[in-house]
């Protein structure tokens, strides 16, 4: 069984009771041995009976603050109410402890201690402060960690839900565009249609199966990108000047799926799909020292500037995914002066 000292329980199980017994047992052993070392003239057995006699009052005080006052005041941010009620509890149980010492414990044990005076119960209240404070600190820290765990799980669930939503938008987006391309080729009886279907099949396999994982091999993501480029080259072959430069990529590097295609899809959408003449698209892919660099540079029509910015969900979604998955591990630069240029850098360590 894995031991977790700050584990939070929903009920009083045997394990929880055992932990409390162990805690108070260690406290009692500490006090008994400390008192015996200070006053060795008093038998060890007397100190043990002494501590067992006053222990119920200490437990009652600590649990009143930790399990009654904390939930009602401290957790609800009623700090002054918690301070005042806790102080009153210390005084109350300190007075009970004083009476217990004076009229029951010392006379029965025939212990010759110091002579009591009227404010002795105040010192007994102070004695309870450090005992109760440790219990309160453990309880508070335990609750804090539990709350942090719950909030972390909620954040993870929210992030996962957002990523799934974004991915569900991206995949139909690409599929819809590609099917439109294929439909036009079939109508025109283009001989490249069968090859297009093969490429589309490979892309669908990647989108439906491989991209279901949180990460994929970078080389698989690039292969999917090649399939997409091949589909678009078939469509825009005569009006496209395409240059792709790629360096060697280690086999073990992983990346979140469907991150790269939206950038290239955007280049085709606002390059050859809009321009009358030959459109230029340049793609550079490099990996060095744990940093993956992806550049897409394409010409575009100035008349389509506003439409390019406002239309499409591909780029906006991939930006959100980058912020969620790689919050401190990416840079994305977009410029649209003479050419529309995207530079993405990602810190991707090889496994």
C-alpha cells in the first residue's frame, strides 16, 4: 500500500483512524520522554499515566478547531471569526486542562508539582496552542493539496475538451476542402483522380487513427503534410511554383498531430486559389538542437487581405492549440508585407 501522509479521506475508515492513533501516540511518546528527561526523579510510569490522563482534553481541543471551526470560518474566509473562536476554544480547553491537572491528575498521582495560582489555566491554554496548531497546519495543508489536485484535474479536463473541440473542427475542415477538389477532378475526368483518392485515403487514415493520440512522430506528421501538398499540387500544378526544403528529422521526435497542415492549407487557400497568375509557395523544414523550425512563405493578392484575415478556422484553431499544448515552448511569427510568411519554432526533444 502506497503511504501518503497528506491523503484526504471522505469517511472515517480503519486506515484513517489508525493514522490518527499513530499521530497522537507519537505526540504522547514525545511528551512522556521529554518530561522524564527533565525530571528523572519522577518514575517513567507516572509520566505515562499523566500524559494519558490529559490527552483527551488535548485531542478535543485540536479536533474542535480542525474539524468544527476551520470548515465553518477559515474555509469560508471568515478569518476574524476563526481567530476569535479558536482563541476562545484554547482558553476554554485550557481551563478544563487546568482543572484536570489541579483536582484530578496531580492528587491521584501524588505528583508534587508547582503550586497553582489563579492564572495557571492561561499557561495551559498556551500549552494547547502548539499542539492544536500542528493539527490545524496538517489539516489545512491537506485540504489545500486536495483542492489543488481537484483544480488541476478540472484544468486538465478543460484543456482536453478544448483540444478535442479544436481537432474536431480542423479535421472536417480539411476533409471538406479535399473532397471539393476531388469532386472537381472527377467531373473533369482528370487522370490524376485515382492517385488523389489514394492520397486522400492515407490522409483519412492519419486523421482518424494516428491523430487520435496526444502526440505522433514528427516524421508521420510530415508525411501527412506531404500527402496534403501532393493533393494540392495535382489541383494547382500549372499555376503553382512550389519549393520544399527539408532537413533530416530524427525518428524519435514527437509533435502534437494536425499542427502543420493548417499553415500550408492557408498558403494554398490564399495563394494559387486566389491569384490569377503563377503563385509561389516556399516551405522550409528544419530540426536542430531540439528546435523544430517550420516556415511557409507564399504570395497573395492584396485585394484578398481583409478576407484572408477574417475567413477560415484553420489558423485561429492552430494558434489556440499551440497556446494550450506548447505554452512556453513555441514562437509563431506571421507577417504579410510583400509575401504572407509564417515562421513557427517548437522545442521538441527527441525521446
